[in-house]
């Protein structure tokens, strides 16, 4: 008997990606650059978050033809994004054999109240979270991997830092609590008591947790790793910079050697202009992507 | 005995945890210096392309001494193989230690990843096999012994001081294959 789509198999692929960089790509050519730079997976999407932000309109799942071209171009796993709550986009991607689905706030939500019931799928899902409560709600819905949200397409690490600190800070607080305080804590963060207990016991999320949303330099990637992330997603940061290939390679090396300042200095040299980036304070509330799907 | 776990990327923390349960000293290895003094090496699952590139660029592949016992799981098995067939990135570096031919992602993409019991040659109890975008051993020479099969396919093979596994024992709490590596493959009998 062989069984597909088990929790162990879904979480397992994320475990194989740990310590690596997952890069946003919009074409097969970009996917090849990402693979050659040492990416552990690519995220296929129609426009990188910075362009979605600039151009506006409704952002949807990428054209299946584009995704197929990307799948044919590389041997590393291919992920693709669906709108929050859009389970039909997810069915389409699963049918195509995409390796991981990102139910992502970067696309325009299809359902403002519900996420996809991810237990129904064989393909594993990654979901964004700003804090422990969001992370555990996504896990309860069947997510097999979490990424802290940051602010996609901003080129600014400040929100990513805020969200990693928020998740780890709450885990530390749980650790110091008595058993009888956990019920109220679970209620306050809006998560199931069973998951809260598990997190307290493990001292970390029960599955792989990457950082995302604003990583633009090798130092940004290393910062996320030193703060305890299992790996990083880099979206606009690579293909919105002046010279993507060397920057992609450097971010991969910085993610591996995250605690070695000498190597970090070496790989940070002469990379050209990073993406320009946005001061988050200049964004209006409705321009924030991170507040979608909480 | 110090067992090194190649810690570039992938499931190295999981391997470390299983090994610690076997009362050996474990050291994460990221550079040729960290390889010194290690009496066996584990190459974890992960992305073989990424890990292979790293071995190459850091000179780690060359720093592995002939005869150092190595246990490779999934991506680690791909790196130990002398030959690869199927879809493959050009110039992917292999350590080329075992006379096996491996086909990458032979069972298909992630939606085809599966769990299935595996029969070990030395123990009647089934082993929980976790196969994730798993490679397949397409061919092996007569110097290679098959230690586990799933159906007709060899999924755990040994050649002298090298042990290679198509699935992920590090993702389970069953330590029998790690124990076999430490006690049978890596033990210093000279």
C-alpha cells in the first residue's frame, strides 16, 4: 500500500527546502537563472509583487501555460500562488502537478472570510502569517508550511522583522506560562488549544517556517536566518534589481552562511543597485498586502 | 566517534536528532575544516542541485577522504551515485562513490510523493518509508548489496562503506537504518 498526500509527505517537502532560498519568477528564463543560482524552489507568478503594487488591478493565479513552461525548464520544485479562498485555482494547480501552492495575500483575495480547506488536497500548501495566531489558524486549515508575511513588493525588511519577532515572541511567552494560562492565551490569539500546547512543547512552530516580504539583500536574508527562520522567500528583490543573477547567487550563499560575517561581506560586494524599495510609513492602510487573510 | 552531517540545506537537523539518540557525537559540516576529525558523514535529503553546487564551490567534495563512510538519503543518494539518468541540470556535480545509476524524481512530482512500508534485509519488522519526489535506483553493479526493497525496486543499498537510501528515515522516529549505518557500515574494524 502506498499513500499519497499524507501530512508527513506534505510537511516533508518543506523540510527538504530548509536552509534554502525560494525565488519568485515570472518566466522560464528567470526560473533557469534562479535554479543556476542555487534556489531550492521557484514560485511561479504572473507579476512580481512590486509590479502588482505598481500596476494595481486584480492579481490572480498565473497563466497555466506560463507555469507549465516554468515546470519544464527546471528540475527543482515549482510552487505557484492562488488567491486566498480560491479553491478552484488550487484544484487547477494540483491537477497540473505543481509541487506546492502558496495561498497568498499578494494576490487579490477571492474570499474575505475563509481560507481554502487545505486538508482536501494532495498537494501541500504554504500560507502567510504575521503572528502566531495567524500561523496556527493556517495550520488548522491544513497548511504544511508557514512563511511570515512581511510586506511583499516593498523591498523593505522592516515588516518581515516585525512578523518574525511577533511569532517567536509569542512562542517565548507561551513557554513561560502555566498550563492553566494556555486556554486564555489560545483564545486571545484565536488558535486551537491543541496547537498552542504543541507549540509550547516544541518551542517553535510544528512545521517549517520561512521568512518573506521585503528581502532585498544578502544581509536581509542572513538577518531572517539569524532570527530563526528556516529559509527565505525572495520575491521582487531579485528580478527588480539591476543585476539579478549575481544577486540571486549571493542571497543563496548568505542564507547558507548566515552566521559568518566574513562570507556575508564577500558575497555582498559589488552587486549593483538593489530594488529601490518603499518606506512602509508612506503606504496607506488599504495598500498593505499583509492585512489580507488574517 | 564524531559523525558529521552535511548542513548546507535540507533535512540535516532531523538527521542530527536521530543520530543524537544513538549516543554518537554529531557535528554540522559546512566547510572542509569542519570535516576534519569526522569519522563518518551523513548527506541529508534536500535539493541535490543546490547541495551539489555547494559541495563543488566550497571544495567540500574534494575534501572528503577516500574511504570515509557516508550515508546519503534521497538527495544524498543522488550525490553518491556514479551515474544519473533522466532530467538533469547540466554540470550537476556528483561525488561518484557508488556503482549505482539513479533516476531523479522518478516517481513524479510532489503530488505523487508517498508513504509505504519497506522491507529491510536484516529485520522482519516493516520500516515506514517516506518517499518525497524520490529518486529511483535504476541499475546497480554486483558489488552493491540491496538492503531493502519496495516491490521490485531497490530502495536501500550498500557498497562497502557507503550506504544510500531513496527515502527519508530521518523524517520518522524509527532509527534502525541510522543504527545500521553507525554499527555496521561506519564502525572502524581495522
